[in-house]
C-alpha cells in the first residue's frame, strides 16, 4: 500500500524539496509513497484570491481565514477520508517518535501548513485537525516543519531503510537518546575508539551502549530521562509502585 502524503500549502513549489532526494526521493520514485500538493489559495472565495485577514481584536500580522481553510481541509478529507489531518503550529502538541510511528503505519497523512500569524482557531473547533509542533521555535511557515514530519514518516515505511534494525536502534525509540557512534580511523587526533567496541564481545558492547544511552539521556535530556525512569519503574498494571515514603 502506498503511503499518501497530501500537503495543503500556499507554496506548493517548496515540495518535494529535500523529500525528492536520498531515501525519501528514491522511495517516491519507487512508489512507496505519493505526494500531492494542494494550493490553499484555490479555495479563496473572492476574485482577489484572499486567504488572510487582520486579527480580530487588533494586533500585528494577518490570520488565515477559516472559510478558506475549511474548504481546503474538506477537499483533502474527501480525497483521503482515512488520513489524519495535522496542522503544523508551535501551539500544537510536541511531535514524538511514537506518534510518527503511528502515522507511518497508516494510509498516509494530510499536512496543513500555516503562514502569517497562524490559523483562525475555529478550524480546530469544527474540523478534525490535530495541532502538531516540531519544537519550541517559530518558523516563517509550516512548510519546513511539514517536510520534517513527512521525512520522519517516510523513512519508517517498509523497504525505505536498508537494515530493518535502522529504525529501532536510534534516539527516542526506547525513550532514550541513542548511544554514540564511532568508525575508522581507530585513532584520530589522539583519541581512540573505545576498546569495548573493538573487543568483538557483543554482550559487553550491548551493555556499554545501553549504559551510554542512559548516561547521555540523563545529562543532556533530563526531561526524557525522567519520563523513561517513570515508565521503567511503573508495573504492568500501570499503577505507580509504592515507595517507602508512600507507606503500605
């Protein structure tokens, strides 16, 4: 089954962009996924093709009109009724690798790209649009974020990556950052590859990688480590284990 990507945007010429090269580009050529860009401006209702207006209540910038957005989203839903619609916005829920895996396992996604000051809030109140953020940053538009989202999904599609394990032994897959990597030359500027990685002892190598993943996550991403430790200490029932302070 081909993973169908639909992008609602004011700048369709930005696609496929980076998605047309490397893994994603080869997969596109091989028919493992498809791409359709829909020009939001085509759904404007006046002769000037207006897609935005001034913010209610005043303020700088312009806001994308809800009537235009709704028409574009309805069009996409009619084309792909089983594909979720995601809007790229810093106000959305942070995108996670877990959510990417869920999306990649489906029939495809529709991505709504914002511009200006963002979307009229009523689009989220009246249409099944999931707000998604790629981080605590503000971009000039949703297109770069959409490319990131699609790339994250496409690389997980069957047959896109060479080694089946490539998508599982990496950052965030187990709630941790990935362990560090090394390759030849063995010695460079006085630094050598850790001896354990040259030992050929797979059990010791696996233990070293696990320990480094935990150490790096704890020091670099304490937020991830806290969630990982909490999940690790949670019993199968989902209830927290009682601590000494909690008593019996």
